[in-house]
C-alpha cells in the first residue's frame, strides 16, 4: 500500500505564477465518501484511477493506476459525480520537494492552494514566501468535498 502524506496551504501574493508551467486537470469522483475516495483524473494526455483511504493527520493510503485516456473521458463525462473538478496545476521545485499549486476553475474559481507531499508527517521543508496559511486539516479544501460545497458558495 502506498501512503500519501500531504500538507495543504493557501497562497499569498502572485510570486508563484512565473515558477511553473500550468497544466489543465479534469477530475471526477466515482466515490467521494470520506472512508474511500475513488478518483478519475486526466492530466494533459495521461489518465489515472486513484483510490484513497481515510485521512489520519496528514496521511492516508493511496493506490494509483494508469488507465486509457478514452476510458477516463467516458468515466468523467458519464459516471463520475458532478460537477467535475477542473483546475490548472503548476509544479514548482523548492529544494528537494515539489510544490503543486492548483488554481481552480468553474464553481471553485478563485480558490488557489499549494500542496506538498512529504516522506513523514514531521519532515522539515522550505516554505516559500508565497505560501500562506495551512489548511491541511480543514476538510472544506479536500477536492472530493469541493464537488458538493464549491468554493464560490462559501
């Protein structure tokens, strides 16, 4: 079993914008239950099916598998919960880590967050000046929750 250890932050300022190349992501959920999340994602020309377990602290089980692009599109458009999550993701290397900055579109427009994956919950990392308040434990910011409670309705 893979384990995802991820911390999530709001952004402050625009200093991140010139540091990464944004790529469009479309993702949907076959299950968005907090005990088990099953996600379909298309990122550029790659598609994945991801299964995630319950979050404990900043950690949770994660299994990810490549799937055919055309099948991912069929799942997103015909079987996944609606609305889909659409966002631009920029990956920004800072020291030994990569920050993923997500700028949301559609019903979540205006929301921009940065995530960092770590090897352990207490792992030290460099926090760039454009990274603001931590929201790791605020469930409103989970992508699976943003389909039911979009940012534009907060």
